[in-house]
C-alpha cells in the first residue's frame, strides 16, 4: 500500500505531468487517503498495471528533491 502526503503528491504530480503530458488535472486529482482510487485511475488512463503505477509514484516520492522522472 502506497501512502502519499500532500507535499509529496505536489512534486510527484508535476513529475508525472512532464512524463505523461496527456494527463489532465482531473486525472491527477488526489485526496489524502484515496491512494487506491488514484492508482486505479492512473492505471486505466496510462494502460499500465497498478503495480507499475505504485512503483513509478514510489520512485518519484522516494527522492522528492530530485528532478529525475
């Protein structure tokens, strides 16, 4: 289970937006505690498995100060 706070999500959201420029604000909308909903929404939108989405977001928030995608 992935846990994301608001600060982490703001950074991860910008990284995802750069990597997947077709994602809309609605696709990237997130409320704390609704990580599963976000993962399934992105999984569907990006046509990737939920495990890939969890890995990608986890990698982005692991080193939050990195500009790396």
